[in-house]
């Protein structure tokens, strides 16, 4: 049986061609290395790889990280990767984060309105959509054991020294684009942060030997 490569949406493929691993500093690669090793260890044993990307409000960075990590796994053909996100508290996925992903080629639908909308986020025609909404990291929607907790913001990293059920806890923090909300630079800064996260997640999965 031959494994077929996931065909990502063309707009996303176009974004991928712009990602430059040389923009990642050596210091940053050291920060990313524990995640490379965790995924490689799981992939070599051919067991499920569960990543729970955690930030304080599960509204911006953790969602961008979840979506790009899942997309990177599909792009590189790394099987049995399941990406989740959560916060230390639940708020809502920030609409500009969803708009940024849509601009970068993801097909996004709102399937439930309200204070905490639920989005479906597709990166390929024939793959399950990612379900995007704000939740705590230990929500029933997320894995309860056998996962790695990736702390995407320094506040959650400092405030949550222990994540129940996590096999490993890895801080990979990103600056918050929220600082530019309601400013002329808002769209540009969200796009910039999304591309940084994409570059780093694609770098991580590019290092996994199949």
C-alpha cells in the first residue's frame, strides 16, 4: 500500500514556499529541539503523537500553533499526529486570529456563535477540520494523558509549572500579537506572528526522520 501525501490547499502551499528556516536563530533551535526529540521518539515507535499547545486564554498563539503544527505534520507525512490547544482559562478564539488564518489559505467556518464561537478550520479537502474554540487545557475535548504540553506564552509557562497527565512540558513561547489590537499594525503583526509560528512548526516537523 502506498501512502498518499496530503494535498494542502494551494494558498497554504504558497505560504509554505515563503517560510525560511534560516530565519530561526541557533538559540531558538535549541528551544525547539526538545519538541523535535519528543515527536521523533513517538514517531519511531509508531505510536500516537499528541501535542497540547497551551496559552493563558487559548485565544491567539495557542490556536495559531495548533493549526500550523497539524498542517506541518500533514505536509511532511508524519502520521498519527493530533494537535490540541487550551488555556489556563477559557475566553474565545480572537476573531483576528481566525481572519489571519483565512487570509493565509485555511478554509474557516463558524459553526456556533456566541461568546465563545466554534470554528472549523480546514487545511486540505480530504482531512478532518481542526475544531477551534477556547477551552482550558484540561477540558474533556483535550487528551488527559500521553501528551506533551507546549507552553506558547510566558504567563502560562510561569503560572502552570505542573500540567496533569502530560508526559513532558516544553516552553516554546511567542510574543503576543494582542499588543497591537486596535492599532494600524494589527493585521500586519498577526500575520507576522502566524508566519513565525508556521516557520518554527514546519522546521520542527522537517527534522523528523520517517
